[in-house]
């Protein structure tokens, strides 16, 4: 089990590693930097650095974790990358069905492929579907997400590198907001964060503020309006009637 420092999850599971850049939010990809570092350290799983690789030998890992965990699926990749075969994604989903004591969080920028394949995937009640949206140009990913029959749908506005206004959160259960961190981090404006918090509050959607980011994210912290915001979705809630298919 790989314990995670990501504030909105507990651990990670990477049956796929590697990815390719698809939009501006990918420009300073932390996973790519980490994969390069792990290759230099001689980690066999990253011998090909950030090339997309499936790892069948890792499929059963969550079945060995006895205590319930909140698990970020493919923190080092994207399950809906075009180079991940549908058959392999179905095997990932089969594991999630078996590991019913865990909660699985699947986050993608490839929302169109997730929506396209959704009917061929048997979404278990313990699997959450999410999309990343970095600025106004990628709000369309939320429309794709609404076509995914997951128990919980969430959006991660991270790295938030531009404003997102008048966002429609119909059918969305959780909003995460965070600034970019690490080398070359682009700044996030406070008003961008407050705009999204207002939208979440108006829609009755759980709001989680992850970080301000920057080159020293620990120093910048994660306080907003004098406090931390650690909202999580009510797993019993559903917006399916309002969300459409």
C-alpha cells in the first residue's frame, strides 16, 4: 500500500503508470517528474519512465489491504488514456467490485473516453468518478462526467490556472480546488477560488480546498477565509434524477 500525502485521499493504487500531456493543466505534471526520479532510482515499475504501461501484477493489490481505505486510482497515470485497453480497465473495475471494503477515486482529464466507455464498465457503488478542470476552456469535461453512472461524481479544479465562472454543478457531488505546486508553478487568484466556493455552496455541493500551491506549498498552506475546508460528499446522496443519463 502506498500511503498518499494528497489531502483528499488516503492511499494510491497504480495498475497503470505513465501518461501523455493533453491540456495546459499537464504542463508541470508532478507524476512525470516523479516517474523520472523513480526510474533514476532503479524502480522496476518505472524502467520506461512515463511511458504508458499496464501492470497486471498489481491488479489484486487492494484485495490484500484488510482495513478500509480511500484509494486514488492511478495517481501516476490516467485509466482512460487511449493506450489503456478497455479489457484492462474492466479488470481494474472487477477488482473494485471484489474490494468492497474500500472506496476508489478515479480522476481523469480524458472525460470523453470515460463517458464513451462507461456503458462497457460495471461501476461498483464504491467507485467515484472525477474529472480535472484547470480553467474555463475545459468545463466541458463536467458534461461528459454527467454521463457516467458512478455513485459519486466529483471535479478537481487543480491546478486551477485560470478563472471558472458560471459553472454548472448539476449532478456533481464534490468540488476540490487547488493551486499548482512545484517548479514553474503558475499562480492561483483568490477570487477564482471564492467563485468556485460560491458555486459549490449555491448548489449544495461539498467543497474541499486542497492548497494554494506555489513553489513552497507548505508555506502557502491551505487556509481560506481563516479556516480549512475539508468537505466530503455524502455517500448516500444522489443527484441522478436531475443529472440526466
